[in-house]
């Protein structure tokens, strides 16, 4: 495998984690357009831990995930009062807030960025990405996931069948933030250089796009979306300047004909040759 | 008599100028089927909403087994033993029948077990879901998206979802609305069987015949005020009720 494709593969693993971070939050009916910020928190914190404090990378990632999870829970509290586009706007605001914090955070280079991280392999990236994907797929079969779906479908009814909807929504935000932080830590140690612009609004939108394109109702949808988002523009390279336009058209097309994205429960059943539910 | 399962004293709920419920007083003794009747807009659904914490009462107390639950959040009231159905069915759009029966069970197991696949971690919950599914005759429909089912069956799924939680008190808001005679009879016999297993039922219903043949006791509401109560025969003969309710019924 050429180093070029290896780096694309690493990029898609990092995007997969970002997409899953959105997917987990979306499963409770909340749209976050600020997960780039949690990614940034993970990137900066883990880099500081490994570079300045010599903490082993895996431990640094775990610490960053926990820290981002706590921040996610704190952010989720005021967000509980908001729904739909208002919530999405608030998360955009949060993202910008974090980005400008890093711009002014001179200890770690401010707008000049931060470097000095040890380089990690594609394999290490995918160990995390694959591991977390499988964990989310197992979670999808749990009681907690059913509770999240209930909150997603009808929050009032969920409360009235005995579910604590506040805890569910906050936990989803915390978990999503933690996963985004892992994505950020891997990004930092794969690129060995980070700057605030890496974690802005566009990054958050990429995460959401990967989920919506690949399939927003099943975890493997994020995998499909991330691979497509990274590799498709490369395969479209022959049409040069038109490739982004072609890619954009494809996205619009998918949304028009398949709102749930490419992958959904019934497609998975078909692909695995299992009998469709009667 | 011992403490009633549910006891309301002076429960009042207003919306702007509308007195949806004024000084409601009622009792639901354990093991009975109690009915709430009244014309459209009488405050029946509001009564259920205040009992379950969906609305906060402006005044008065709701007591469950003598415990004041008036200010509790909905989920705690449910876990304390009150489950309900809704007048306009509220099933979860993305879930199958089976999933509805799993999601509504009480949360006895540890947080860790709740994060693991149900198939591994929670045989008891699955058994309970199977049992309730069989009781309501839903086993065949197990993997169907609940919202794709016919209306009458959706009502049964909703009842089943409420029952899986092992409530002490079941609140049913017009459980046979929109059903034909046979379907309604089936629900009636299910309710009697539930009562015989020790469940207490409070139900709202428009169909007088249905209520008369099912309930042990009735409360009659009109414009948010309790205008009569008593055994079905007494209520049927009460001129105030005939005036307010039966006269207007269409
Ligand atoms: N959330 C609300 N906001 C404003 N008014 C409300 C609300 N809920 C109920 N009401 C009003 O309270 C009164 C009682 O309504 P409620 O739904 O309790 O009646 P009901 O007895 O259940 O009637 P129906 O037989 O039509 O279901 C009505 O006038 C209704 O418009
Ligand atoms: Mg009503």
C-alpha cells in the first residue's frame, strides 16, 4: 500500500470516529454541529499530554476522552432547553468558542499551531476506529440504545413510560464528545501538527455529512459515509476541477432518493442474506 | 378501608382562563376498575396528565399509596407504579413491537448491564416481554414496526407497553376508541384478566355501555368539575349525569 493511500485510510478512520460521535448524539434526536470542537479538545489535550508530559499515547487518548466527555455533559445541560435548529445553532456557537480559545491559547502555539507529536500508523488509527465502531454496534442492541431511540422518537412519551430523558440526552452528548476527542487525538498524532483551523465548522459539517450520506439509522452507515467522503473525491480525480461538483451532486441525489442514507436496517439484512422480517 | 392506591384531593389545573380541572377529588382502591366519564373537553385527559406529572397541578395533591407524588417528574411516578396509554396513540416510530415491550420495563439492572446487548445481558427482560406479548396476542407481530400496524392493534401494543412495566395502577385513555365491537370486547376481557392478576385500572371512556359493564365505580366530570360519582347503576340513574353527559352525547 502506498503511503498516499495509507494516509487516506487513516483519514477515513479518523472521520469514522467523528461521524460516530455525531451518530450517537443524533440517536437521541439532537443534532450537533459542534463536534469539531470536541475533536479539537481531544487533539490539543492528548498532544499536550504526550509531548509536554510524556504520557503514553493510549493513556493520553483515554484521559482526553474522559475530559471531553465531562465537557460534553456540561455543554449538554443548557442545550437541553433547545431543540432542532436552535440546538444546532448553539452547537455551532460552542464550536466557534472553542476554536477561538485555541487561537488565543499561546501555551500551545495559538494560531501558529502545535507540533512535536510522535507519528502513529494507520493500523493504530483503525484499531481505535474499528474497536469503537464495534462497541457502538453492540450498544445498538442494548437497553440504553432503545431508551435513546425512544427519546428520539417521542421525548414526552419516553418520559411517561418511565425513562429519564434528561440523563439519556446528557449521556449521549458526553459519549459523543468522548468519541470525537479520540478522533482528535488520533488526528493530532497522525498529522503530527495541529492548528485551530483543523477543528472548525467545516470539520463538524464533515462529520454530519458522513453520517447522513452513509446512513443515519445504523452505525455501519458512518463507516460507509466516511470511506466515501474520503475516497470518492480521489477516484473522481480524472474529472479534475469538476470532482467536488460531482461529489456534491451525488450527495444531493442520495438525500433526495434515500433520506435515511445509503445503509439502513433492511439493506443490511439483505446484504447479510438474512430473511427480511415478515 | 385501607389507604387507596391512588388518592386525589383538590386537584386543580387551569390553562389561561380555562378551568380544565377544578378541585378534583377521587380515590382508586386497589384491585378495582374505576371509570372516568364526561363530555368532550370535560378534563378527563387533563386528569391523567396531572396524575402522571405530564402537567403540574396548580393546586391539590396526588397520592400514590399515601405518598405525595404531585411534584415528581414523570419518570419517577411511572417507576413508582403508574403506567398509562394515550388518547392519541404515542408509539415510537422507529421501534418494533418487541422493542416497545423491552424499552418500557423498570430499571432494576445495573448501568453496565443496560449497556450490553439485551440478548446477552437481560434474559429476565426478554421473558417478561414474551409473556406480555403472548398475553396480548402480539407474538406473531413481534418484529413488525409498531406504527405500521392497524389502529386497533396499535392500541393493544400501547397497553402491552404499559403493562410490561409491572405497574400497580394502569391508566387507559379511551382504550377502545375507534374500535369495532369485537375488538372492544377483546380489550374488555383483557382488562378483566389484568384486574384479576391484581392490577388496578383507571380508565377514560366515552362508550357508556362499555363502561357500565366493566367498571366497579365511576366518576363523572363536566367542565372540569366532578358532578357525580358512584356505582354504574347509581350514575346511570342520576339526573345530573343524564343532563350533562348523556343528553349531549352524539
Ligand atoms: N395543554 C393544554 N393547553 C391548553 N388547554 C388545554 C390543554 N390541555 C387541555 N386543555 C383544555 O382543557 C380542557 C379539558 O381538556 P381535556 O383534554 O382534559 O378534555 P377531555 O375530557 O379529555 O376531552 P375529550 O373527551 O375530548 O378527550 C379543554 O377545554 C382543553 O381545551
Ligand atoms: Mg381526552
